[in-house]
């Protein structure tokens, strides 16, 4: 029953998209400035049926309806309710349905909340958004139907991948999808802007809030995914330049450049071409990431689909998107010229854009080069942290300077007197770094420069915050908070990288291991039966030799039966100054266990800094919403 209901709803969404496109084209020809009521009604029916389709799939998972293949392959009766719910989007078909839900939601919200803007612009946006919806709904029906039925109906399901049975990963995909799919609305709006000639400040105002909300959710999604990888995969770090991690970072670079460019378009009525290109590029990169994850061409723990036919459809759809948007852009293009003063805010924002594009190009090449090399020469290589560290890290230093100096300049032109205070702040940052250098140890040249520039940004952000509170310039708060968060993030990553300790060794129960400042005692192993897995739990006593501080850590080896899988769960003791991180894995045909011990300085502050960055975007969105 649920299978039939879900399929009917999907076909209704398809039909409604076609009707919306047809009626919107007809309404464009009318000279009146109000959109016909039937378009609003069709959009309301579309969002209603779309949400109903997702709740139908959700009901299938909650009530273990194994007549639906998707539920059978990704759920089990003994699975906790929370993971039954998360299982609905923890697979290719369900996540694609969620993707369509967000596409339709943004289409409907844009139509409702942008009522003050030009009719032709809004209708063209609606038309192109529904072309995107059509493309993904057809993909769902032809290749990835989450409501496909199975007969005879199995009595039990196969279960969800145990790695995905985690609270952070349950919320990571929805956050990331809102960010990724949210980009679609200003992709459609950019094409609509070109065709309707609705540009300048009004276009900037039309898309600004949507840019902020999608940037915020993208940032949160990346952070939550990074936290999950840190404690679930046993890697013990916050970023590993995994190809699928990179795929999520690519649109983030583009949308960050877009967010700053929209400010210039609003204030100075320039950088319109930049805004259009970045609007198009952001969603194209989001779909590119989807192609990489779902085509099976990448080998990563993050990928969850391995079907070349799916990859081929997405590649064709992506190619059509790129071809159409490029043709429209160049056909209607009106070339801009930029004549900015060097000491103006817009110059710094334009320079920031080029930095973002360079980082984007670097990560894109590092991600795609091994794929092309494999196809052309059958040679398999991986591009890892050394490449990105060599290329990106040196340019983080001037970027931090620009992030500090740029906001101190005004639009069009600035007085030089402002820079004298900035020089004092720079001297303060160098002094703080000298103290760190003296009390800890000799850092490398790059690490010193990164710590100085990060401290420079943090100190100036604090002073800017004080100044804004006095002058009551609320619009500055979001920028200050995000820049402060970024400065802190770079600073804590630098210290973490310099002082992290990582050691691998083998132990059996009852044995001790002495390290530089630690003594690790493997007390015992116990077995615990849980609802859907069995745990082998090790108990370790960690003694810090300098201060005789004792901590107890209990890493696990989990044995799942549905499906049959082993997972290794890290034990993490989070403290204000560092994380103690311990994993254990069994050594076959031996009483020994392989132990990986790490001390990760300031990890909690790395996460807090990242959330502060996202908070800035959220505050800006709320401010713009209140202004509107």
C-alpha cells in the first residue's frame, strides 16, 4: 500500500512541475504585474505532495514495511527508532527523494517570500527551478525509485550500514542537502535575472537571504560530517582531504565568494557578472559532488552508491545544466569593467574572490586528477594532504591579512589614517606569537606566520566588535563573528598540528606501555550485548606522568549481525586543553590488540571555532529577514 501511494505521489509531483512550467510561460506574456493565483495553488499542491511522499517513505521505515525494497535493504526490526528514521535518507534512493523535497521547498518559499520583486524575474526563476525538479524526479522514477516493491515480502530486513548508525551522521546529510540544494534557487534566479534583465541592487536583494541560509547549512553540514569522521572512523583528525570531503568543500568556496560579491552588487551596483557566474557555479559544483558520490568512480568511505547508470544520468543532466547556463550567459552578456580604487572595500572583496577561486581550482584538480589519470593510463594514484598543504597553506597567510584589512576600508575610497590602528594590532599579534614561541617550542616558518596572521585577525575582530557595539552597527556583527571564528579556527588548527601526538603499538590485557609523558595500562576486556550489536570493550588506564593525572578510556569493537559487520569505536576524553583519543582493533590469531593512542591539543576549540563561523551566517540571515 505504501509503495503504491509513494509512487502515485511521485508521478503527481512530475505532473505538477509540468503544469507550473506551462502556466508560468503563459503568465509571462501577460502585462499585469501580479502572478496568477493558479500558479500559487499548483505550487502549494506540489510542496504538499512532495512532503507527503517523503513521509510515506518515512512511515515505511518506522513500521518496517519490507514490501518496499528500499526499506528491506536499509532497515531491520531490531534497529532503534532513531536510526529507522535516519535510514530513510541514509541510502541513495531516500536521499534523492530528500533532495527533491528541498528543491520543491525552496521553489515554493522563493515564490511566496519574494513577492515584492519583478513578476517576470520570479516566473523565470520558478520555471528553471521546476526544470531542475523535473530532471531529478525523472531520475528518481527511471533509476532510483525509493518505492519499488518486492514480492514475496521478506519477514526481515538487511539492516542499515553500522557506520551510518550514528547521531551525527543522521543529521549530517539533511544539513548538507539544505546547503547544496539551496544553491539551486539562485542558480535558477541567475538565469532568470539574465533573461528578465532584472539586475543590480534589486537582484542582490532577491537572492541575498537564500545565499546566507544555504551557506550556513553547508558550513554546518561540513562541520558535523567532520566531527563524525573524527570519532567514528578512528582517523583522529578533523580533515583528511578525502575525495568526497573535497566534493563538499568545492561549492563552499564558490558560495563564500558569492556571499561577498552580493554585498558589492547591493552597495555599489557592480560585480554583477561575478555574482551570476558564482550563482551558476555553486549549484553546478553541488551536482558535480553528487555525481562523484553516486557514480561509483570514487573510492571513499563516504560514497553510498555504485551504479554506473546513475552516474551517467547525473553526468548528462550536469552537462545539460552547464551547456544551457553558459549559452544563456554568453548570449545575453553585457560586459562589465571594474575601476576600483586600491584602498576600497570592493578591491579587497574582488581579491578575496580570486583566492576562493584558486582554492577551489586546487581542490578540484586534486580530486579529479587521479580519476582522469586512471581512465587514460590505468595508473592509480591518490592526492593527499602533502599536496594540499604545499599549495594551499602558504596562501592562507595573505588571505588572513586580507580578511583583517578589507573590513577596515570603506566603499569607493578610504582614509589612510585607519591603517595606523591596524599596525598596532599587528604588533600585538607578533608579540603574542613571540610569547607562544618562547614558552612552547620552535615552530616552523609557515606555522609562525600562520599563527601571527590568525592572531592578527582575531584581535582585530575583537576590536571591531567593541567598535560596533559602541556605534550600534548591527550589520557588522555577522561579519565580525564569522571572521573571528575563522581566525580562531586557523590558530587552533596550527597549534593542534604542531603538538599532536600519535603512536601505534600492540598490547594484551595486563600489559603496560610507557610513552613520552604517558603510561597506558590495558586492564581488561569485557563483552556486552546490545539491542542490535555485541560490544568487545577494552578498559585502559591512562596516566600522565608529569602531573600524575589518571584517565580511563574504553574503546569498543562492535559486532553487528544485520548486516554482519565489525566497527571500531574510538574512546575520546575531551578536555578544555586537549583530547585523549584511543582506538583498539583485534590482531588475528593472537591475544594482542593493536592500540592507536593520540593526544590532540585544543580539539574542542577547533569545533567551537567552526560553529562560530556558521553562527555569523545565521545572524546575517536573521538580520536580513528582519529588514525585509
